[in-house]
């Protein structure tokens, strides 16, 4: 019989923490990276564009994801930017995007002088509500950008059915969802382009970096040109720059790190999955707490082990619940993902006619983006919690985390759960 807890038993109230060992962590860069860098640096001067490490990484990515073309770039933000360009997004076009994301999803939209259009999230996953995308589609919609936050899957089969009906390009933001799947198919391979970040916080880390994958030669070439000054560095490229472009190439050093990390990635994801699946199974049925709702056959890659908190049932919100969980020795946090329409930049767009001159006149009056345009996403900070975890955490720790959740809910509800 599990013990019955009262409020005084909670560590946040001075009780004994349920998990008393240090939460496991470890190195995120490995010896093989040092060896690969030594080899790289003992050769000739590093080439700036399409060097051997970058070209090898392309092939490795193509093989890992079973996609025809890979375009490595300097960051996840750059990956999304070049993907938007390849999708033909330009001045005044609209891009439908999740309001819960990193600025990296939005930067490219702004830089192309296009208009982000936010669609609210589902209450039980805090991911794009695909059933509400259609009402946002207009004659100006050029792309849809679902964001697979926390390694959890947006319902891509449903989104792709809709996108095909309207002939709209889909760019999947997979920055937080390396090797996540629905069924056998990786997220990022449903849409026309998938875009990933390999910054320091992601499942695989190369310091900085990002990449796009696509099946379309045309889109791959457009991304390559846009990312590399539109210089003629592959057969068929225009002989001189044919359109304004960027320099956001990935370099040889970051590519070398990424290549080693990519080799280890499947094992790391399995380790994360053992933690995440165990935690989700063990908290199922706890009143007021729910594991993330996911499409059938989804296999998240768990950037966090997330859950929702129903404050009406428990009398505390996710922020307080995560504080209680942390006191029990389980590192947890709420406010996991920024609510983008709440940011200052959206309060001020109308003040800057020069920067946004190509937006359609009359559309960007003050209040064009009401702060509460996506109420479910706006309140996500108080409803979404997550246990912090990496490949270093164990199934035993996942079980501890779930026991701590049950302990807190038992104390809050006055009955054993
Ligand atoms: C969902 C999401 N999209 C895009 C990005 C941008 O990636 P980067 O920081 O590599 O530019 C991030 C990174 O934090 C992210 O989490």
C-alpha cells in the first residue's frame, strides 16, 4: 500500500523530499568529438563553404532521416528562415504558426516581410490545434509552420490532409523534436521541409547549428543558394547572385561536432524515451495531472517529460505544482515555452512603418495582434509543467518523478492516488 500523505509531508512544507539522490547529469560532448576535431584541425585550412565535414554531414542526415536533400545551416532560426524562402514566402504573405515557440520560428517570417498568423493550441498538449488552422487560411497564406514543442508531435497526418487540400507548403519546426516519430515516420518528414536546431540545449548539440531536410530538389537548391550568398557552388546554380541572399552556412567545426552527435543520437533518444514513456505511463490516471495528449502511434523524443496541471481539480497551478515537485528532489519547471504574441515586438509592430513597409497598408493598426489572440496558449504557463531530463536520467528516476507527482496530488486531494 502506498503511504497516504498530508500537506505537512510535502518537502515544500518542510517534509522529507521523496527523491534524495542528486538528479543525474553527465557530459554532453564526448571524446569522439575531440578526436574528430583534432583530425579536422590537423589538415589544411578549413574551407568556408561545402567543405568535406559539411558535405559528409549532409549525407549522414539524409540517411538517418531517409530524405533526399539536407541543407546544413548556422542555426535553427536560419534553417527556418531559408525554409520559408524556399517555400516562396515573401512580402505581405501570411505564415500560420504556433504561438508557443521560440523567436527562431518567427524571425524568418519577419525578415521576409511576411506576416505571422497565430493559431491557438490544444488544451491537452499545448501544440497547434490543427482543427483551427483552416479558419486562418486566406488568399495570402503561403506556409504553415507547426512546432513540435518538447519533442511532442503535432497531428501531422491531419495537417498534411488540410495543407494538400489548400495547396499550402508546410514547414515543420523540429528544433525540439529530433527523431520523434508518428508510427515509423520521423517528424520533419511529413511536411515539405523539416527544420532542426542543434544548439546547446537540443537533443544533439554542436554548439550552434541547424539543418533542413526536404524531398524537393528545387527547394533544396533554393535553400542552398539563399544560405550561401547565392554563389554558384553547385552545378546548375546561377552564374552570379540572382536574388538577395544571406550567409548562414554551417562551418566545418560545428559540422564535425554534429556528425559525431548524430551517430549517438538514436541511442540518446531511446534513453530519453525510456524515461519519458515510463513517467507518462506512471502518472496516467492521477486526478488533475495528465501526460501530453498525442496523435495515435506518436513516439515523442522528450525534450522535457511534460504534463498538464488542472488547477480547478488540484487548487494549484503548474507553476506552484512544479515548485512542489522540485522541492521533492525532481527538477521541474512551468512556463516552458514563450507565448510569442505577448511579446513587446507585437505591441509595437505598427509603430515602425519603415521596417514593415511591405505589410499591407491598413492591416497593421495598433492592436493588430491582440495580446489574448490565443487564450489557451496564453495561459499555458500556468497549465504546462515539465520534468527536466536528458539521456543521462534513468527509468528509476522517472518512477521517482511519478511517485513525487502522486505524493503531491495525494496531499492536495486528501486521498491516496
Ligand atoms: C522551437 C524552436 N524553434 C526554433 C529555434 C531556433 O533555433 P536556434 O536557437 O538554433 O536558432 C529553437 C531554439 O531554441 C526552438 O526551440
